């Protein structure tokens, strides 16, 4: 017999931790802190779409399986709810940033079966934030990135009127030139997939903890480009720690805009013209690069 989803954050916390609940505090429409009778606090997140909670839970477990970056423990999930440990937050520091860079390099090195590979138990039709994200696989990164990470969101932005049809040609030309713009071939990395500053929690334990992944197999420079896109404390120190552990291929800094096309077009679909302009600027800068 199928188990029905819990009816509230408290009910979800009680089901998946096996502990009575003594209180709850809503943090947003989708996120609630729930206090258990043993004094612990867990985070309960309501999935925005069917299957979103299960996809996120699979991603968290896959990232945690690398034993690299700190990931909140998943207590349980169903079609509606995800219950995880709460991260006690501290202050960002240069030392924690260097450690995070090393740990992120180890996470990426844990690898994936293919570009676009979903986490074990995770769905092919997943999400990045509120946007659908299809985890179709491929063995050639430039072709896969164009087909499954850039062009679907470009089409969505054109359909929404956020990108004009004539402007879309610039992004399409970048996709055509990706084999020469992508740099040396790399094996599929185990990506967080939505690595912006809001998903990077600086813990009271002196380590960075990552939340809210859109985990999949991809190019490691995509995670690093996402960190740069919206800013992150001590980013230079993060990159120092990363490169000490796993040097980046020559020219990586010139490829940042290519890797940012994916999140920028996702944001253009979700949030409008401002992000479309940023995506077009990144595309035109890439087109000015020599092959």
C-alpha cells in the first residue's frame, strides 16, 4: 500500500525522524524549522512540484556519498516533503574558504557515469530551482551542454519574449563553436549543479555545507562559474584551495562566461529580461574569443 505524503511540516518531521515535535517556525512559504522533543532542530522543505523533494533528496545523498563537502543528513522524503538536519551557521572565513575549495575539488573528482547522469534514485526529469531540468546523458560535453543545458532554456526565453529571436542567434553560434571554446576534454564531474552563494552555508564548525542541489554529472568548471556569477565570500581563497588539489586547465578563466550561459538562461526564463541581457553579453564575449 502506498504511503500518503505527510500533511504538514511537523507531521513530516515526526514521520522521518521518529521523534515527537515540540514546535515549528516557518522561514518561508516552503521552508520550516521544526524542533524535536530531544532538542534537535530539523529543516522541512515542501517541494514546489511533484517529485521535486525526491529529486533533491537523491542529489543530497549522492553528494554526501563522495565524503568530501559537508552535506546535511537527509532524514526522509516523500512526494511533498524533504526533512534534513539544520546547519548551525557561523561566519565566512578565509580558512574555511580554502578548505571548501579542497573539498569541492574532491567532490568533483568523485565523478559521474556520464554528463547529465542523474543521482542514483533521482529522476531524469528534475529541477534547478523552480525550473525543470532534464537529466539526459551524453558522452561529449560540448554537444551535451548545448543540447540539454543551453538551448532548452534559450527556447524557453524566446517563447516568453525575454530573448528576441534575432538575439538568440548569438547564443546558437556559441553552441556551434563549443567544441573549440570548451577547452581540453574532461571526465564527468559530480556537480552540485546550483552552486550560487545562497546554497553555500558557512557552518559554525568551520566548514562549508551545501544545500539545495540540482546534482548531475557535468563539467567541473560549471560549478565554479556559478560561484562567481552571484558572488561568494572569499572566492579567491576557494579557488586557491581548489587549484591546490585539482589544477584547472589552461584558459579556464576565459571560459567562465560559457559556463554561466546555463544558469543565466535559467534565470532569464524564471525572472526576466535582466538575466537575458547578461546571457547575451556572455555569449557575445565568447564569440569574440579566438578558437
